[in-house]
C-alpha cells in the first residue's frame, strides 16, 4: 500500500533535509584537503557557503521531525524500546546542532577538527536512529 500524499511529502521533506545536512557534511569533509591546496582561506569560504543551505536543512529536519512524531500512530509503537530510540534520536539531533554551532565558532585547528568530527558523528547517528524508527 502506498503512503498518502501528505505522508509521502512529509517523509520526502525529512529525507531532503537529511540529504543536505548529513550528505553535505560528508561531501564537504571529503573536499577540505583539496580545498586547502587552492588556498588557506578556501575551506572556510566554502563552509560559509554550505552553511547557507545546511542550516535551513537542519531547520527543515526539526520541523518535519516534530511533524513525524505528531503524525505517527503511537499505538503502533508503544514499546519502551521505540520510545528509548526516539529519545536518543532527539538527543543526537540536538547534539548535532550544538556541535555544528561550536564548529562554526571554533578559532583553532583543534577546535575545528573536534567539533567537526562530533558534528559528523552525531548527524550520522541521527540518520541511523531515524532508519531504526522508520522500521
């Protein structure tokens, strides 16, 4: 059975946001070594440009995530395991935003590396937990 139009649009928007937020981070991380060869300021300039699409995507994830929780029939997911995974996802989504903010504000190479790695790890964790919740 196919999902309703509203359900499919909700899910599509959520996946679109995750594609930009998570996929963009992975792509940018892979490009940083090449960008450094072009010029020392190029990675920072590219990261700022990425942020213009990344943060709206993160916002879209938050909005559609809330929409998903409201729209899901919780009678179908009464287990404490489901609730624990949902709670963990909410926590790693928040951590992803916090670490991304700290990454953008970092002034040292070490800070950039640590906060960037934690941002990627939490974003990937949220993605995995979302797959678990979707069943």
